[in-house]
């Protein structure tokens, strides 16, 4: 048996060169100390010798690497049960053999699963049967000891299998969550691409429709009698209106097609939502009243959005605004914002933005000072500029 003992010692040294943290080493150390104490005390009727003491680590040290290599630790503990009894075949070690077997079997069942760990359980049970036959405290192979040992091994095996199953289930759920998150990202990206494709189609249709309308207007004017100045002005006015409408519609669609705006597409605000703007202004200490005149009705998308933004520009360009007046006419929608005069970069930027928006829709903008320290912001947007989004 000497070559086997040497090989076993090399195996133990190879695994103990990189022992795991204290939580793994501590049980092996405790079992080693207890086993050595039992052999030194000469417990039982056997004649314990110093060889018995040296053989104890064969049984206990493999417990330290049960988590790194559970199958190898099970085999090493089973072999250690035999090697530790060889010096006298009458050595006390049951008190450490059974806990060691339970620890390594628990780790094996948790790592390998219930089915693949059954051979290891059988190997440990055979080793415990050898311990029972050679341990003087047990007085020979006792069926009662085998029953208790088998029951404890079954408990360790079942506990390890349950722990491993729960661990694998947690890992599977985590992996499924990761896959679902990845699929959500893919779905979101696909929605962005679908929206981009839809907007590109709408842009193409809008361009063709507007160009066709302009061509038809120009052709109609070419067929009109020469010298009719009123008809020419009307035709050019309609061509200008159609061109402005096309420009505004394409500008809106191109803005939505920008990649940095696609993930956050929101419905365009309308004049019916002005209360939210005024509520925000009141939250900043401004006592603002809204006066709506005429029949309030839905407007074309471009005019609706432009009027909404013009109210925002007016509130930024007029300090301590006290009144917002919105008038629906047959040909234009007009708005006024009255309040105190205000200066500064923010007010100038708001006025510049309002002028650009009014010009884009063929409207007008004026800022008046009816009295010292007062300002009136007036804007008019023709309803003939119609876009459809």
C-alpha cells in the first residue's frame, strides 16, 4: 500500500497548494484537529499509534477542496477512509469520517446534480462501511451504524441536490432576464426603424403631392388668357401657399427622421393643451389669463403647432404676462400676449424664433409698446397654409 499512500499524498499536496478561502479550509482543519486528538487520546479499545495520527489528514484534508473539485474530493475522502485504517485496522475515526463524507457529498450533489452524484454517494457509503468494520468504538460492522450513516448521507445528498437545483434555477432565470432585455432592445430598435421607414414614405408622398399641385397650378395659369393680372396674382399666391405648405411639412418630417429624435417621438402639442403652458407660467408667479375668441376648432397640423409655439415665444418675450388672447378667424388665427417690457438675451432669442416661425408660415409678427414699461406681442398665422402629418 506504500505506492498508493505516496500517490495519495501527492494528490493532497497538489490540491492544497491553492487552497480556497477560510470558509472552505476551516471544516477540514477542524476535522483534522479532532481526528488527531482522538488518536492521541487512544480512545476506544484499539491500539492507536503515531501512524494512526499521521493517517488522519488523508481523510480530512480533501474536505478543503470539495467546492473546487467535488468529484475528486469525494473519491479522496473515500480512499482516505481506507488509508486511515490501514496502520492497525483498529483505529478510532468515525467522528471525523461521517462529517467529512457528508460535506463532500453535499458539494458533489450541488454541483453535479442528483443523478450524477449517486455513484459518489455509493462510494462514500462503502468507505463508511470499511470505517465501521475497523473502528473500535463501533465494535465491528454494525447494521445500526450503516443505517444511520446511510440516512445522514441521504440527507446530505438531498440537501446538496436541492441547493444546486435552486442555484441553477437562479442562473437560468438571470439568463432569461438578460435575453428578454436584449429582445426588448431589439424590439425598440425595430420600432425606430419602422417609424423611420413610415416617415420616409410620408416625406416622399408629401413631396410628390406638393410638386404635382404646383405644376398643375402653373399649367392652369399658362392656359389662362394673357394680360389677366388678377388671375396671375391669384395663381402665384396659390403656388406660394402650396410651396410653403410643402416646405413646412417636409421640414417637420425631416426633423422627425433625425436619429437623435426617433427614440423620443411624442404627439405634437395642440392649442387645446395651452392650459399646461399657462399652468407652468403661473407656477413661476405669473398671473396669466387666457381669452379665446371665435369658434375654437382644429387647425392644420403645421398651423396648430406653430400657434402653440408662438404662445410660448410670447410668454418668453413679455415679462409678467397678464393676458393671452387667442382669436380664431376665417382666414387666420391671431394671438396676443400682453405684459410688461422685458430685456435680455432670452427675450431676444424668443422674438427671433417667433419671427422665423411667422415668416415660414407666411404670417406676421409685431411687438408694440402701448405705454411705458408695457409690451404687446402680436402674431397672425394664415389658415391657408395647411399641412397634414
